[in-house]
C-alpha cells in the first residue's frame, strides 16, 4: 500500500512540475507570485497600444511599479471592501458575455447576409397553412410536397398556386414574386431562396407564417439603391373604388404636376400637397431603397429614371405618384452594411445561435450524455401510475434521483425538472413522455452554461487574465486616488508650502483678470445694479453679492474668475478691446478685482500647483513602496518572454 501511495505522489509531483514548467514564476512582489503568462499578457497588450515602443527592461520597471501599487492596495484591504466586490462583480458580468458565445458565428452570419445583399433572386412562391399539431403539420408538409411533385411532372406552377396557395398576393401575381432582395423576408425564407439553385424547386419548409415552397428562376447582381422625392395623392379609402374616384384623384395629381412643370419647388409642394404623412414633412424625401422594397410601378420608375429626372404622374394601388430621382449608389460595402445586418440578426432567431454554438462546444468538452435509460424510466413510470398528473409529479419527478444527463463528472437528477413542469396538467402517457423529454435539452443547456460560468476562471485563461486586469486596475485607481490625486487636493498645507518653495516656477507670460464680473440682461439693469453697489461701499463684498442676488435674481449673473486674454469674451471686452459680448447677459461691469501680472497666491494657479504636487507625492510613494515591499525577479524566466 505504501508503494502505491509513493508512486501516486511521484506521478502527481511530476504533473505539477510539468505545469509549473509551462508557466513559471517570473517575479514575487510582497510574497505574491507573478506568473510568466500574466506578465506576457499585459506586456503584449501594452505593446499593441503604444505609439513609441519601450524596451523590455523599461516595461519591467513600469510593471513592477504597477504591481507594488496593487500590493499597497491589498495591504490597505481595499480588495475586501463590499463596495469593491460589488463593482468587480459588475465588471465580471459584463466581460463574461463574449466568453458565453462563439463570436465567430456572428461574423459568419454577417458575411452570409452580406453575400445575399449582393444578389437579387427571381422566385415563384407557394404557401400552405401551418397545422394545429405535429401530426397535422406532417400532413400539410406532405401535401405541399405532392404539389411539388405535380410541378416536377409538368403541371403549371401558376395553376396550382392559384388553386391551393394561401398567399394573399397569389390573386395578382399567380405565385410569381419576381426579383427579391435580401432583408425583405424572414431569414428562414431568405436562406432557402439563396441556397436553391436556379431552375430548381425547394423542398417544403416551415416559417412562423406557413409552410412554403419556392422555385428559383434567375439570379442577377444587386442593382444598388436610389433616393427619391415623391408626391402622393391617395385614392379614397372605400371598399369599392370606382373609375370616377380614380379620375378625381388623377385630376388632383395633374394639377400638382402642372405647377411642377411651371417651375414650382418640388420639396415645398410636397410639404403642402403630398398625402404621404411619412415623407411630406421632409419635402417628399424617402430613405434609400433597393429593389423589392417598393410596389413594382414605383420601383420601376425610380430605377429607370435618370438622376435629376422627374416622372409624370403614375398609378399604384395606393394612388397617383410623382417621383423626382435625387441620387443612386451601388450596394454598400460590408463594413457600411454591418451595423444594419447585425441589427436585423438581433431581431430574429439567428441572435441566439452564437450562444447555442458555445453550448454545443461545452457539451462536447464536458462529455455531455443524456441518460440512455431515461426514456424507458419515464415510460414505465407513467404506465405504472396511469397518467401524467400532480400525483405523478410528486411521486416520480419531485424526489427522483434518476439522472437526466451527466457532464463534467456531474449528474443532474430528474428532480431538477420540478420547477419547470406544469404540475396541474393532465396528459395521456404518450403525450406526457414527449412533454417531459422536451425539458431535457433546455435544462441541460442552462446547467452546462451555469457550470461554465462558475468555473470560467479555472477553465478559460483568457478570461482569468482579463478579470485580473480589471481587478488590479480598480485597485490601482483607488489606491492612487487615496495616496496621490485626492491626497494632493486635501493637503492644503503641503500645497501651500510647495507653492511658496517654488514660486519662481509659476510665472505668466501675460496678465490675467482676477476678480468678480457682474453681467446683466440689459443696460438698465446694469445701471440699477451699479447704483445699488455705490450705496453699499461700506458693506463686505459677500453682503453686497448676496443683496444683489436677492434683488435681481436671474436678471444678473456674477462670476469669480481668473482669465487671460482669449479665455472669456466678457473679460476680453472689458480689458483687451474685445467685441461686445452676446447672449443672455450682454452688459457687464467689474464688481471686484482687476488685472494682475503674476500669481499672487496659491488659489491663482491651484490647478497647475496641484498637478505638480501630485507628481511629488507619486515619487515619494514609489520610493516608499520599494522600501516596504520586497521584489525578486527570476532573470532566467525573464529571458523566456516572447
């Protein structure tokens, strides 16, 4: 037995040594190990972001300083604060999202959608209704397939479409759509259209709208987009449109056309006369559109006309139109199209595919297996009980330890389904088996993803590196704020002492105005304020300003400032021969102060002094850190940096 333990220890020790050799310790700071992988991750990331490249030795020095500050933050207990943990968990929730999806899937989706945009496809379409249950759906699919066989055997598409298709447009188009463009139909429909070869008929397929079949007649290059203005006179909204009504609408559009021919401005006339509420307010302008986006007569005029040309009045199902063509352009580039494509993807079933693909990868990685005996267990349990009801749920699901599935050496029992199933449902045995089994895959996906999220730091080095970078960055910010940025602002004595010791350093090359300027909404208000100020010459300045605020409220504005020429229009007007100020407060006077040639006190140049004093505190702090926390660097490991 002792020999077995010894052999196991040797094997384990060898494995640990191999792991350590792959990612050795590069340095220790205050006893904390910094692995080579962490250093290389930050070193390469930093190199990519730098304009002026620094040597490895320079970066090592900066890295050590960075880690010394993090060590100081940890020594101060910042990483244990509840507020810090909440913020870090918030960052974790954000940065984990890309790791929960296969991001390559989204790019493939975008590229596929863009490839569709480059082509237009001429199709025939047949649609039949969705069944009420799986059995009826199967029958409907078989019926559409029988129609397909009839067409393959020589019967006419248009005859069968008019007789059996439930597509409302079949009355007008006899099942022929003509050329369509990408993005005008649901993705499931579009995918079949673009994957069916010319001259062939697709097999029946289902969307949320029905069961479909399409025939591809031709493919052509996309013809780009046009931008137009139009004026519309609508037909009356009645059940039966008469020729008299049409003629009346035609007469109205002809009157508009006559004005345009006489030189009237198209945009102005569209605002007044067009009955298209969406475009009339914009002078009749429509957004860019491609083939297949407008009714056929409108599309034909828009694409056939030359840029700048205006059409004669023409009829569509909506009424009479006049078009003026403004611009034309080719198919937008992939990058110009990407945002719109991604937005379209997020509106349909494709949006979840990157996550589903990630789950499939994880299921494979974790050796996910559905219990092969589960189906028999459910079937036998239902047969023993009689039917699915609340008693069956209580007896066979609530406390069952029978595994649903296993992954990553974890077994998920059937009782996991308890919150998901409907306890009150009453189902026959056949329906119940399918009902219960329908929860297995969604539950597995949730369990696998939860497990991955809980173990992502151990399983995914990239995530661990990124989260650690965020953590250390937060610690660095907080400790720097305490020791340098906020500390400098609060240390009034230190600031004053530093300013007095370095007065020669703080000089101006031109005078500044220092004091209070009073602005008024008009000259009468300014003169009244001047009179009040003259009557209060013996009162303290704070008392004067408070009295003026009470009396004049928003009719005046008083500002305390230090400004050089060109930094404030009122100061420029009063002291540097600038133009009269404009805006709400055009009238101004000096309430207190005047021009000074050099800073008189710390307050006159506090911002610059504070910045310089922060540099002093930073240097003192770094010296203190190097003296307080020991640093050791393995030079041999450093040579391995790639």
